[in-house]
C-alpha cells in the first residue's frame, strides 16, 4: 500500500496542534516548525522542528521532512515561501494567496476589485495622508497596520483630531505601512468557514455569530440567527471572497452585518480559524479535518451540524500564571461540555489557552451551559 503523505505545518501553536490531532485520525503523518520546543503542537506532531519559520533554512528543513506544506498563520514571509515553491515544494495555500491576504490593504483592494463589499479605506503612507483620511471618513475611524495584526493588535480607533498623533505613534507609522478604514457601526459580526479543495470542490460551514471583547473573540454561536435570504448572501460573499484570493483549505471569512441587513467583508484568514473551533465537536467533519482533506485533494466531509445548535467559548488567560487551569472538574460536571486545552507554557492576560464547546437543541440552551462550564476555569497561580 502506498505510504500516506506527510503534511508539514508551518507554525506550532494551537491551530497546528488541532491540525495534527485531525491528521492522526486519518493516519496522516505530520511535521511541525516553531521557534521553540515547548509549544502546543510539539507533543502531538510526528516530528517537531525548532527554527524561525521566516528563514529559508528552517523552511527547507521542514520541507525535507514533508511531502506537502501548509500554514498555521499568515505571518510567514511570502517571499520565503515563494522561494520554496520555486524549489519544487507543494504549498497549500500558495504564496500568492498568502501575499494577498497578509497585507490587509492589498487584501481589501483585491476584494474591492472583485466587486465584493468592504468598508471604505485608503492607504496612509504619511502623516499628511492620515489627515486626509480623517477628513474623508470623519470620526471615529480605524487606523490599521497593513501587516501582522491580530486580536486587535495593530488597530487603533481614532476618536477625534487630538488622537491622530497618538494613533500614528502607537502603530509606528514612520516604520510600518498603515491604512485607514471607515468605522463600521455594525449590527453583529458574522463568520463563515469556507473550505476549498485543491481538487476543485468548495463547501462552507454554517454562518456563525461571533462576540468580541477587546478585539478578541470570546463566544461563537452556531448557527447565526439570520433570515434565510440574508444568510444566503453571506455565503455568496464568503465563497466569492475565498475564490478571489485563491484560498486552498479552510479559510475564515469575517463579515460585518450592517443595520440594513447587508454585509461588508472585514478580514480573511488563509487558514483554520478561531470562529471554526466549534466544528470539532459540533459538525460531521471539522474545519481541521476538511483542511487536510482539501490540501491533499481528498473528498471533502459534511460541514453540517450534528445537532441544531452549538456554542464555543474561548478560555483566556487571567494574567501571568500556569498553563493548566483550576476549575476543570467543575467544568466537566456540566452536561455535554467538550473541553480543549492547548498546553501552552504559560498564561498571559488575554492569551488563548483553550476553548470549550457545548452542543444542544437551541443556541440559548447551549449558551447557558457553556457559560456555566467556563465560569470556574481560571489560569492563575494558586
């Protein structure tokens, strides 16, 4: 029998960990690359390499252990990945997709050129152009770094003229390219995981509502409470967005639902995504398994819910503390809770240390049980 291909995953965080776990059930070997040995993926990867994934030498070492490469994050330098592809490496998604998405201005320009709705935006390559953006958008508006922003890091909301200099300074506009975006007074935030296969087929998971606090996803409710016609439009936009950037595998699409029931594309993530973690326990085939199926050209699995509803809650660090929380026994007493802990080395305030999912017959039922299970979980020193 032919040997299964080894999938090399660039990155060793919790997303890589969950990809490795999904690969195990399919009998697919994995290799991972991270800057340190002690990381979430190291204990479940078949082969864990330590090295800087922004250097061609480390990437070549991972390629030597793998038949095909994929990404845990969008922060890897596209130029290094393009060099790997020139040397014959199979990378899914490819460096062109990553180059488009990792520069948020280029991402928005690509979506806009494809006729997809986004908030209004403009480049702010100088302090003078920032003044022009303020005049164009009015207050408040959002100033963003074009690269390497996540969970609100790299964003600054400019509330009035007095905050222009503060925003420029905080995001270091002299040394980091920025862009400005009109402030969106949305009704809710919606996310859809789209999975596009290297063999052609494309599927989507249910539209979900995400609840953010301090720019970090706290709760995901599946499915989102949307009229069927509104959800169909969200799905259309999400599918078109992923095709536009040539995404392969599971791709997260974040949308703003406005008060007039239309959508604006907020951001894309060219990888498995926090808003899709519920799929491990709540769907017939998780975003992680379908990502692997997609990049390997295998038939895609059923993305539908196994029960009518699910709720996922992120478990965040309370501050500097231990990686294994107190309150686990109390959480597991709640009926139907599925607990996932990432095995990170230390807790930090707001750091994603794990998540839990509850499935049920209604979102309200699942939400009540999920909050009850999450309440005792604390990542603090005792």
